[in-house]
C-alpha cells in the first residue's frame, strides 16, 4: 500500500496540472509540448521545452513549477527545490506558486521553513531602510551633473577609492550588488565600531554559507565629489573561510545615476562616468551596439547567447568571471569538461567548490567573444548566472536606466 502522504501529494500534482491545462491556448506552445512529454514520462525532453519557455520569460510561473516537477521525477532533488523556490519567489499568489509550496513542503519541510524565514528577514531589512530626507535630496541636487571616477584593476575586479566617515578605503565597484556591503573586520581596520544587537536581515550570494546576517550602519560615504550622508551601509560578519579583499560599492550608492565605463588602452585602469539623469547622454535603440535589458529587483538582466542558447544573466562588474551555478549550467544542458580546473571560489556567502574552463562562444548584442573563461560553482544563492569581467573587461558600456537599454562596444 502506498504511503498516504504520497497519495495526497500525487492528487495535489494532478489538480495543479489540471489547473494549467484548463487555460485556453490558441497555438501549441513550448509549454504545451513540455507538458505533453511530461505526461508521457519523457522527462528529459520535457525539461528542454520548459527551459525554452523560461528563456523567453524567466517569470513564467507554470514553467518554473513544471521544471521543478520534472526534476523531482528525475530524482534531481536539489534542482527541484531550486525551481520550486524560484516559482514561489518570482510568482507569489499564483496557483503555480501555491502548488510549488505544497511540493516543496513535501520534499523538504525544513528547506521551505528556512525559505520563509529568509523572506521575512528580507522584508524587515526593507522596512529598516531610512527614507530619503529633504537634506539628502538637496545634497544630490547640489552634486555636479557629470562625475568621472578612476578605477584600477585588481585581477579582473574594478577598484575605486572611497571614504567612509572621512576614512579612506578601496572598494570593488559591483554592479551586481544591490546594496553596498562592508565586513566587520574592514570597519575595525578603519577604527569604526561595527553595529551590534540583532541583525536586521539577510543577504545571499556565491558560497556555501547560505543566507548571511546583515546589520545597517548609517555613514557618510564619499566617492570622488559624490558624497552620501546618512547612507545605509550593509555590514556583514566576516566569512568563515574567505572574506572579500575589499567592500562592495553596490547599486544602492549609484542608483540615481546613469553610468558609462571606459577602459585604458592597456586594460589596467579606466574611468566610470556618473551622470545625473538630466545630463545623461542619449543613444538610439536602433544602433546595432544597443541592447534592451530588464530588471530583477535592482539587478540588470541581459540576454546573452552562450553556445547558441539564449541565457538571461546579471550584468555584474563585481564578478571576476562569468559564473554559473552547477544547477543553472545543468539546466541549460551543458556539461563540465573533464579537463576543467577544480578549485574554490569565494563570495559574500563564503566559499564553494568550483570548476573553471573556457566556453567556446558568447555574444552580447553585437559583441562576440570566443573561449571565454567561466566558473561553475557548486553553491550559489543567486537565481541567474553572472555576466562578469572575463567577458566585460575590455568593453565600453553605457547604461540608460530610464529606457532600459545599454550600449556595449569594444
């Protein structure tokens, strides 16, 4: 006799499938093809159609849920949990998300409970952020329309000089970080007391340490002539294995500007130009070098052709390499070559096992590169791969946040 909980779970799956199949369709879609193959038990081929659906629409609730079901039946439980959780996070209050909650609760109740706790902590973090005061608004108004900030390269990373409460410190310029992050030991080196008491939220990133506790410290943060007073700096405990060399200058600092990035001829330095939106350079969406982008939260998501497959990736100047999680790489149907260099990668969530090798072909808009160094990491809390400096390093990039387009040139 079957376990009663399995019977109840099976009924749940049937009901959820029925709820999708009742939706009217005018033509056979990739989703329809995937479901037909799924119902036949051809899970491998069904998965390809769900992946194709998600390339065109990463927030398709039904495709995320069915991808999770497919992995579940293939006994790829880690990948199933990731798909279910993405469905819940990206598509809340949908029938698919409710079914994903039921499936995830059945598969791993502790995982789902931890996910709920992380979501609650994230909401607390948002609530704790101070609203922009009239003083801050006046400070921004009084800033020059255009500011050029020099950077130096540390390997593939971009390093800019900053001041926290008047104390100098180098920071990594990180377009893939929503917040500006410093670690407690780095504050101590500046002679600034780290915040104490209960943490106000959690952060996620590359590494096997899971969600990381964060505190908020309001500081005066200055980059060139741009100074933000009462700026909410996110503070983290040092990673147990490897703390990033420098703090991360993230999107929370430069969100009110448009950005242009240029490199020196020898690619060892360059400038980042910050422009107020009223002073931003305009460029036409019809130019061959211009591509559209979307946002996931504050992150910039661009479609990148990777070995003839279109993959949504986070534009991330803080990543030295283009980086995929193992789950993302496998979902795309790619495999790690036998001669890949195995090692450890460090991120804000600690370290994780990784494999480094070159991928034959990548294209962003009109820019094509071959033999691009990438990293595949065993653990990552980021739902999209990272388009890092192993591809972006020698490019000139202009970003128009108003029209959601960017110009990418060599």
